[in-house]
């Protein structure tokens, strides 16, 4: 199917991805492990295309969550280390080995399952994840003696890295904050493992951008895609948005004063109005909670979304916008002339976070890739 049949599409600027990667890499002090997180289809940007672009500039570590995501990358020719964060069963352990994925393991059962299947005479590299407060995945500190024993006895698995995940990295500046507590715990845990051969990675986008930490590897996600991570507003960042979303006004409707627009009649015209119908709805990933709250850009002006966002369509108020007519370009995310509306704006308007908006841009929205800078 041609990606140009429908006018709605996401433009993905890979040059901005590379800019953001280099920028973040330079913020990571005294550590050369900077592993782009490509999970969830690279936060909606296309994992294969992003992996290829990053590989071309020398990146060799990638992070995904699902084994399926890792297999996809391998099948598309991505070499290098692919960290997978999900747990697995017997069958999946076989896939981990077959596709040479590097699991970030959180349970002793997973380690045993894997070790059993590693072919004789070979070994498989693994990382360990420790729970320092997120209380989602990861070994507890108490399990360290068992782990040390396991690795002493097993020749099948080679410990290549240890990590933890921060749950409130935006508090990096608080000397008594949760991040400091987590890092102290991680430091203590690290002391049990020989430091020479293993990589230690901790920092997510907020922690990298805070520039508060040194000597720890990083796994940035959201900032790589140019969305601002949760962080003190005073901190200036040089990130460029990677995804823009564009469409065209499919048709316009003249709506009389007191008439309503869309399901439920949640918006009433205060004057005779010109409504633009934009072929992009919640099935495309536009949040329904943005109804009557967010903006789009038409003819260089921010125009309000009016009425309830539908499955396939969203309406905007074009009243008073000169030359606003069917066929006019609509920018849902990004920049047009002097005006901009970014994913942070849409997230705030719809009561969510950039992560959720980006990862939910659905598969029926064609991604069009360019390498040029803005
Ligand atoms: C284990 C792990 N590391 C790193 C990241 C990247 O986080 P961020 O997108 O905030 O940089 C995530 C994402 O949630 C994650 O789950």
C-alpha cells in the first residue's frame, strides 16, 4: 500500500535522532555505554529504521523489552548487543540463545532455564537487573549470595553487566531524594561484583539530562526521540523532536451559531463557524482525552480541537483563519511557519505523558523517513 494514499502521516527525522543520541552521549560522563532504548517500536518511531540509523553512526548496544522485538531487529540485520528486559519461559529461552540476544535477567529461574539450554562448550552473555526501589523487575540485594554461587558454578552464563532502573530520576538534584537512595543501594550491590569486566548501566533520560552523575552507563529513551524528559524546568536541553505528524483538512463545514460539533455535542458554536475535518482520530493514536483541549496548526496558526475526537476524525475550529480550506496542511505535532505544537503540549492537554502519545501512534499512520536536519 502506498504510504501516500491517506494524507495523514508521521515524518521521522533520523538526523534529529542522531543529533539527540550524540548530545545525550556527550552528557554521559565517564562512561561509554549509552544504549538507545528501541522498545515499543522505538517509542513509535520505527525500531528497524532507528536501529539502522544509529548503527551507521557506530552504536552497537540496543535495548528492547520483548524477545520478539529483539528477534525483529536481528532478522533485519542489526548486529551488536541487543539487551532484552522481559522475563522468559523455556521456549523463549531457546529464542534468546538462537538469536544471540542478551537478556537482562531478574530471576534465578530464568538464569537456570537459560543455562540449561546453552549448547555444550559455549557460553551466553547475560546482564542482571537489581531492584533498588522501582519494585517492578530485578533481584533483591538478599539474592546476591545465590547469584554469586550460581555464576561461580555455571560455565554456561557469562555475567556481562548489572543494572537498575530509576523510578523518579527527575529528583536527581535532591541529595536526599529517591534517586540518591537508589544509587547508594546500587553502589553497594555493585561492590559484590568484579568491576573490571562488567558494565554498569542505570541512567534514563531524566538522569542523563540532569548531568548529575558520573561513571554510570545510560539507557535513554524519551530524550532520544526529542521529547523533554521529566526534569526541573530551568534546565535547558538541546533536543530536537524526531516525529512530526501532518495531515490535510479533508473538508470544511459551515456551522451556525448554537449548533454543536461531533458525538455528544460537547462543543457549541458561539458564532457562525468554519470547522475543519482532519482525518486523524483516536484509532490513529490521537488521544480522545484531548477533545476540546488540544490544538493543531493550520496556516501557521494554532487552531483549537473542537468536539469529541472520533475514531477516524478530529475537528478543528478554523473560524477567522485566512485561506483555511479543504486541502490545507494540518500539523498535529511539530512546526509550521512560526508556530509549533509539540508532543509535550499534546500530552499536557490530554492529561498524559509524551511516552504514551508517541507509543500509541498506531500502525495505520505511515511513517515517512528523512535524514535531513530541520
Ligand atoms: C529498563 C528501562 N531502562 C530505560 C528506559 C528509558 O527511560 P526514558 O525513556 O525515561 O529515558 C526505560 C523506559 O521506561 C526502561 O524501562
